[in-house]
């Protein structure tokens, strides 16, 4: 009788000073990529005065970045797994820096639109590459969780900081300065990246499936476009058709991934225990955060009468507790608290934030800020732990693909939150506005305030109607997040963040 010796798996290597320094270098471009989502909030008027874009061109200046980024995330995540995440990151940093320089000195709307599109391409390479490299550098589950917590906090803070920085820079400099701030960070990444960041990729990636690239973009872009337009324009047939077309291409894309010899998105990823629920729950979390932001930013400006810069500065207050949310959640999981319980608590906290928002009146700034803070804390708890679970569940050689799927879900969740909750709020608003009010007043609160001087008392009625709509949307948001909390207890109750699959070690070289 032969007895096999007991095999023991050595503990994962712990990251040292080099890896933590590299993380700091990665955070700078990540911060700037997330800031670029909102950095034009205050620059658009100055751009309009200087470049005189048409209405359509102005919309494309603002939206092209997010559309290109969302459409290319899956492609770039898969490409990074094949050619090397560091190589793709440095290429993206160079493209992002060059496009920022062109955008800063653009002398026409067409040039600025093209530069913003290239910025979107660069952003699509940077976001999944940073997370994939993080997954490679931090193999110890505890350290990885802390690093992902920092990643989540930087992403959330960047969106809030973008609008404020835009306002400050435009007030003291010219509008191109909002793009020039990207250059030092990208230069630092290009200088230190080859020294500090390890190269890693899938050692056996197979051929790149080029047909999946247009299919993925055709699936993502029409849906994102339709969902983003519905809150302001309503359920126009054009937007419903756009979403439908996107969903049809999504079916074709999924079919392609299931039948291709070397798919862009390996279906085996979703067979990893915890990965599919992570994608879905991350989408729901972003649904709540972005859906609430749609109302609170308008509330501060149009209901309370704050200037755009004042509103942006006040909106920074709720982001202060975010810095502690992810580390506390990570510490609880590491001390043995069940992961499902921590994520459930995050959803419950966020749901309470919506409940507070449902109590807001027309003069409740502090209650609005408190509700935003509670929502943000709950959302960051969920997002940090869900991201850690997804990246810990995914094989290391698929880290870029896994990260891109999570980021694409974030884009969908944000657009869906604004579409669904925005539509609820708009429906309540229009029901509350008197039938005798001008047509402009029935469209939006901004339209009502624009003609308020012609109709006595219209401004007060419109503000009340908007607040009622926000309350209705907040109740719906609270119910959705409460449902997500219940769903978490069912889908993740037996999943551990330390259940990392055994896979081949990816090709890796240190520089």
C-alpha cells in the first residue's frame, strides 16, 4: 500500500515596498481617467464661447469620451491579457497624454471631439490594465483586498473631484487647462512604469478574435446611448430602438463567445463561483449611486439655487467618509466576518441613504448631503468587496478580461440607474406640474425656471414637483437596493473571497 505524501501549497508571496509604490503610481492615471468623466462640467460654456460648436457637436464633445471608453473596455481587457498588461497600460498612457495635449490646444470643435475620442481609447486601456496589474502584484488575499479598496476609493473620488477641478481651473485659467493636468501624471507613469510594474499576460492566449470587437461595441454603445438619453428626453422611439438593437447584438456577441475557438470573453469566467453574481451586484450598486447623483446635483443647483461651482464644492462633503468605508469593510472580512454579510450590510446602508433622500423637502441641503454620504459609503463597501471577490475568483491569466467586464457592468449600471430612476422622477414631476403651465415647464425643472418670470408662483411649484419626483425615485431606489441585499445573502452566502482558482501561473517578467 502506497501512501502519497501530503502536498501543501505555499502561501502567496506578500507585496513589499516596490509593489505599494507601484500602486501609488497606478493611482494617478486612474484618478485622472475617472475625473475626465466629469471634468467638462464647467468648461463647456468657455469651450462654446471659444470654438462655437453646434448643439450636436457640443453633445459629442461631452459624451464621446464615455461612449468610446464603454465600448472598448472589453476589447482592451482581452487585448491586455494577450499582449501584456504593462505594455498596454504604457501605450494607453502615451495616447492619453498626447490626446490631452491636442485637446488643450484644439482650435475647432472637430479637433476637440477627435481628441476626446482618443482620450476614451486611452481610458479604456488604462482602467482594466490597472486592476489586472494590481491582481498580479498583490497575490496575498489580504493585501489584494486593501489595494482594491484603495482602487475603488480613488475611482469614486475622481468623479467627484473632476467637476470641482474643472470649475477652479476654468475660473483662473483657460479651458484647455482641464486637459493639461493629465500630462504630469502620464509622464510619471511612462517614466516609472517600466521600472516598477511587472509585465504579465496569459501564457497561452490563443488567436485574438477580431470579429468580437465590432460585435462588443455594437452591443454596448446603442444600449448606453439609449439609457443616457432617456432621463432627459423621455422614452422616445429612437432610444427604445437603440436599446433593442444593442440587445440583439449582445445576443450575437454572447453566441460568438460560446462558439469561437478563442473567444474574447472566455465563458469559463462565469463558471467561477462568485464571478457572475459579482458582475450583477456591481451593476446594481452603480445603479444606485449614479441614479441618486442624477437628482442630487440638480437639487443643489435648481432647487436650492447654488451656483454650479458651489454645488460641486458642497457635493465633495459626502465623499469624505468614503476613505474609511472600504478599509473598514476589508478589515471586517479579514477578521472573519462573512463576505456576504458585509456586502449585504453595504446594500442595506445604501438603501437607507435612499430612504433619507425620500424625506427631503425643498430646503433640506444637509439632509440631501447626509443621504448622499450614506449612499456613497454603502456603495463603496459593496463595490470594493465585490471587485475583490471577482478578481480573486477569476484566473490570473484572465485578470484583464475580468476587470473589463466589471468596468463595463459599472457603465451599464450607471446608465440604467439614471434612465430608470430619472424616468420615475420625470413622470412624477410632470404629473405634479399644473396643466395650465407653459409647455417648457412640463419638460424639466430647468425649463420651468427659465419661464418662471412669466407665470407667478411657477418656480415654487416646479421645485416642489421636482422634489416629489426625487422622493418617488428614492423610494424605488431604496427598494431595489434592499432587494439586492436579500439577493446577496442567497447568492454569496457560501462564497469566500479567498477561493482563488488553481490556474497556471501567467508569464511574468519584472522589467
